[in-house]
């Protein structure tokens, strides 16, 4: 099959592409604008595969998307491109509205036109898989046993989660009104290799290694349900290829942890793996610094993933302890990726190549 992936140079999209190229014989076209969060360096392991193709493009550009659909003839679209960082959405929401809402709308319209003109055989295969977040459900009370299920009412808190909720509603409307074959997944916090170092786990690892403060928002008792990114990538491929049309699946790792415990866990691993610290540092935990809370900060996320387990047989392979150890070790072993991502040198070079052609 031809699988069109948007946002494939990002954290989760690159894991999905690595998974598909390594484990299937499908062709992949990666459409990515290469924002600060998109890095082709995350795909070096598979980029010489003849089944992998890249197109530097903005999903909001309708005519460019029409050309992409016309030329590549996708059987499946996996839509991951988004602005993904909650803190950035609070300081500037415009890009979130543009990419997450208008971008999704643009793709839906292009996919609808494309689908209408497909043969019946191709129509039976085609799916538009929208990748979304558990943040659309708002938050759960601290200390309760409640879980997000697929029928939990939407109650987004941040500009980011409101933009993702909007896009989910658009995708469902295009199914109900126009019959576009869609599936939606809502997943909890991912962690693992190639995670952009603005998010809690990579930021903590890299700040600790430099002897910089480890910022904890508010009291640090907020709970997130962590899932190793490769388990998410496997789940997404299963949903894209095997799920029932029109369905929604929650995906999560049953790893509910308080932020402060995640940060302390990283500090403990670093004590073992990197006992030689930057000058003047006693223990890594001494770097923990409580800072002003995130406005509108969600207290607790926790996913009931029983539907995807029952219907598609998916369960996570990684428990948090092993996944976190692998992640810390990956950052220790891949300092050049971090440097590239932080300086953007490689990305600037790629963008110039495209401009010159
Ligand atoms: P990311 O920020 O790492 O990557 C996003 C990618 O989209 C980048 O490569 C970026 O260049 C690209 N992009 C942004 N705007 C674009 C545009 N207008 N046109 C084309 N490409 C564009 O994000 P991620 O963490 O990999 O998340 C991927 C998807 O999964 C998002 O839709 C996000 O909402 C969802 N999600 C993320 C998590 C998580 O924990 N990271 C959890 C659940 C759901
Ligand atoms: O739940 C899924 C969501 O998880 C995804 O939809 C988002 O795209 C993804 O970014 C992530 O959102 P969070 O806001 O939960 O992730 P972040 O890593 O920014 O923060 C995790 C928790 O840690 C959150 O409660 C805020 C807190 N935090 C974060 C940072 C960056 C800190 O305490 N200090 C920090 O410096």
C-alpha cells in the first residue's frame, strides 16, 4: 500500500515511519513542513530505503496537498502533523489554530475529493487516520480511579488541546456528513528516543547533564500516563490498517506517574549511568526547582485502553522502568542528534536544497 504520513519528521511520526519501513513492505510518503519540531535526522536509519519518500510541504496549502494526493495515490493517510507543545500554545496560539484546525480541514477536503474519484476497490481500502490526544478530554481529579474512555465528554483546557478537539470534531463530521472513511486515536503522553527537548522527559535528562535547573511546574503532583513511543507507533499502524471505519480508540500505557516522580526517576538513573557530574553538582535531584505553574494545568490524565486491546489485540511491550532506562541511554548515546536539533543546522541545509530545486 501507499501510506501518506503527515508530520513524519516529528517525534511520533518518525517512529511510525521507522516501524512501517522496518516491518512491512508498504511505501511511505512523509509530508512535513520541518518546523522547529521536525527533524529529518530522526529518519536517517531508513532514509535510503527505496520505499521512503519525503516532501517538504505545509498541510495548509490546498493546491500542494491536491498535487501530493494526485501524484502519490495514497491508500491510507496517517495525519500526525500538528503544533504539539502546550506551553507554546499558551504563549502564542496562532500556529496551533492554523496547523491543527485549518491544516486538518484542508486535508479533509483534499481527501474527500480524492476519495470521491476512487474506484470501488480503492474506496474499500482507503482510510483517513487522525492522530489525536487524550488532552481533548480535559483532566481527571487527582487521586481518583477514573479513566478516560472513548465516550468521555470533550473538555479541553489549553489552546493546544482545544485545537486538537476542534480537529477531532471536523474529522467526525467529514465521516458522518460525507462518508469519508476515518478512524481517530487519542493517546496519552509519549516518551522515548527523538523526543524534542522542550518536553518534560528529554528536557530533564539534558538539563541534568548540563547541571542546569530541572523545572517542576507548581507542586509537581500532576499525573501523566506515559507510553513508550514505539508502542504507540505499533498501535497506530494496527488502527490505520485494521480498525473499523468511524471508530475511535484510546491508547495508553497504564503508567500513571506524578511529574515529580518522573523527574526523580531520571535523576536516579543518571546517578547510576553518569556519576561524574558537572562541577559543583552534589546529586542530580538537587537541581530540581519548583517554578510557577502552567496556566490551566491539567491535573491528571489516565487512559482506559481496553477497547484497542480487545478489538485489535494491542498491548504495550514496554513498562515505564525499562522504557525510561532505554530513553536516558539513547540521549547519552545520541548527543549529535541533540546538537543538530538544537542548532537546526541540518534542517537549514535541507530547506536550502529544496529552495534551490
Ligand atoms: P512533534 O511536534 O514532535 O511533530 C510534529 C511534526 O509536524 C513536526 O515534524 C512538524 O514539522 C510537523 N508540522 C507542523 N506543522 C506542520 C504543517 N503545517 N505542515 C506540515 N507539517 C507540519 O509532535 P509529536 O509529539 O510527534 O505529535 C504528533 C501527533 O501526535 C500530533 O498530532 C499530536 O497532537 C499527537 N499526540 C502527541 C502526543 C505526545 O505525547 N507527543 C500524545 C498524543 C497525541
Ligand atoms: O497527553 C498527551 C500530550 O502529552 C500530547 O498531546 C502533547 O502533544 C504532549 O506535548 C504532551 O503534553 P504535556 O503538556 O503533558 O507534556 P509536557 O512534556 O509539556 O509536560 C508533561 C508534564 O510535566 C505536564 O504536567 C507539565 C509538566 N512540566 C513540563 C515541563 C516542560 C514541568 O513540570 N516542567 C517542565 O519543564
